[in-house]
C-alpha cells in the first residue's frame, strides 16, 4: 500500500488481469474430473441401451454397420457388448456432427434417437393382451372402490387394526428348522391355502412340505440343474384339481417345468430360453406364466396351451426377478444391470423404468394397493417405487449385504374362490393372520372391513437376517436372526401365521408367533 501511494497510483487505475492462470495443477484436476464424469455417463448409457439379444440379429446388425460379424474367440455376450460400444460411439459421433447441421437435420436426428426398439407380436399375443385387459380392468375398478370405502373408516379403527397386526408380528420367533436338500434352498413359497410349502434347490429338485410339521409330501424331479424359481398357481390347493397345473419351477437347464400334485414328474416343459431361468411367477388369473432368464429376456407363456406368447427384451444384462401386479395389468422385471422395468401387458409398452439401485436387482414384488412396487438389490437396499409419481419414494437400508428376496403380505382371508380375486368386504375384527378374534376364518366381508393385505413387507438378505417393515412408514417392525450367513428367499403365509426362509445351509426355517 505504501508503494502504491508513493507512485501516486489509485485503485481505479489498477488493471484487471482476466487471463490469470491458477496453474497447470488446477487444469489437470478439472480435466480428470470431467473425464470421470464422461466415463460414468457412458457406463449409464451402456446399461440402458437397447440392442438385440439374439445372436443372429446381433451379427446382422454388425454386418449392416460394416463391422466383422465375429472375432477370434469371441463369445455371444462379448459380441453383443462390442455392438453396444459401437452403437454408443456412432451416437457420440453423430451428436458432434449434429452441432454443425441446420435445425431440420437436427430434429430428424433426434427423432431417430427417440425411436423405440420393438418387435412385431403375433396374432395370439394380441388376443391375449385383450384378455388381460378384460380381466384386469374390473379388478382395478373393484380395488379402487374398496380403497375408497376403506378411506372413510374412522382413524381410530384403522390404528387399532394396525396395532393388532404389528403386535402379532413382534411376537414372532423361530418355530423350527428342516434340512431341505443336499444343496442350498434357492426359493420358498407357501401354497394359497397356507398348508403346504414348496422349496426349490440347487440340486435340481423341488419339494413340497406340509405346514407346520415340515414333513415331506412330494419330491419333484425334472430339472437337470439348479432350480431358481418356484411359483404356485393362484387356485392351487383351493379350487384347482390336484391333477391339473398347480406349480411351476424354473431352473438353470433353461426350462420351465409345470407340475401337478399327483405326480413327481412334470406334466409339461416350457422350452425357449437360451440361458438359466431365475424367478418365475403366475398371472393372477392363472392363465399365464412369466419367467426371467439369464439370456437377458423375460418370457410370457400360455399356461393352458403351454406355448410362448412373448419374448421381451429391454435389459442389458441377465434378468433375475419377475412379478405380476395383483390386478393383472402390469408385470415387473429386475435385472443384474441394476435396472427394473414395469411393463403394461395390455399394450406391451414400458410403463416405468426403475433406475436408482447401484447393484443388481434380486427381488421384486408389487404391493396389493396396486400402485407401489418394491425392489431388493445387491446394494443391500430396498426401494419403494410409486407408479403414480413415476419415482422412488423411499429407500430402505434393509441389509448389510445383498437383499436377496422380498414379499408383501397378502391375506388369504380377503380372497374369494375365483383365482385369488380379492373380495370387497370383510368382518370387523381382522387380525394379522386374517382371522377373527374368535380364531375362525372371516365370513363374507362387510363394507366396514379394513384390509390387512399389504400392511407389511418381509425382506431377507445375505447378512443372515429376515426383517419385517411397516408399509405405512417403512419403519422396522421385527428382525428375525438365523444362524446362516446367507438367506436366499423369504415368504409369508396368506393366513399370516408363518414366515418361511430358504437358506444357503440347505435348510429352511419357519417363524411364528410365540
């Protein structure tokens, strides 16, 4: 300051240097930061990019682009990855060139980018889409009417029902354990009447056990490799004949087997997948079966005619989880690409993309309320998605390791005999197990009924824990610990009396109120 005053220089006369450089260090840091962001963006684009999964179509696309259709030692999955990288590079080059184009050319290029990838469906598929619409629309209308009636109930009664339900859950403890097979139990599912439990094992066999004694009833032998998915027909053990289709299983032999309850051999085998079949699920009508596969597709099958209706692409990696919405209009799929998708079965369009997990999706289930879906991931979290808002509304830090499976509670006392169609009414004193205070099954419901379906969500993980969460605020209600380090699957009985777990230790466990 003394020097400035001595030179008679004022502040107004000082020059402003706008070209001052902070040094090469800061420039390098900015460049590295920009490179990391660009790399993350490219990886995100690769995850969501839709390219054909059929190897013949991948080769044809490479030929169209003037690239070698195969390289020495290249596997089909490597070839598909090469196609994705090539398409991404072409899109980036097209984007840079587009800056020099006029507005008309830019708009045409944008239209090309937004063009959806699709395949033409069959006439049979079109007819079945109409059937699904005719089936699902009345169910959705009935559900909404029931929810409107329930919303008018006094707050005190609603709180009382929830206290009773959660009070029962807090009493749950380990009822017993049973060795289920020679290899890990990959999935467990209660029958619709809650009197049987089906287990699938990596040995390739599935077994049916009675509940609660856990005595073996049947051993189903038909798969050559690991069973990954087990699903009951919605009317099995209720109105379905034992000689008819009652159970479906999917396995690493790429097949889906259909079973009755009178034979230990499958009554039919659905073939078409070119990779391991993971989870399977029945449509609420019982007419269709969905299967998720490591061939990066899920398929829709006609269970009556035992034919394939739809091969659906859309995931960039293996598809692991699949689930139907209770109305029957929607299907959810979750993949090892950490992306979930909700599909409208009536139109074939994607209704919602579930993008938020940072690791593979291993479990998925729709809430009985019809507008929420839960996904469990290898990142240990459970995300709750609202299909009305088209976003994730809650992120539950559920497990220290992977969340391997999850299931909403669905009360069997609120069904009628029509393939799991929910009744519109029920009696006054419904407890957590779907029974009245006297212990009898609920009679024909009345308009004053408060539904217990969907009140809680059960999850399991590779940290050896089963957790029960309130669906009101997604807070923890109960933690059930096991002596196994990995729990593969979890399910809750429709009567609300039992929770079952399938475990890495080759056993399954039952939990009930003490």
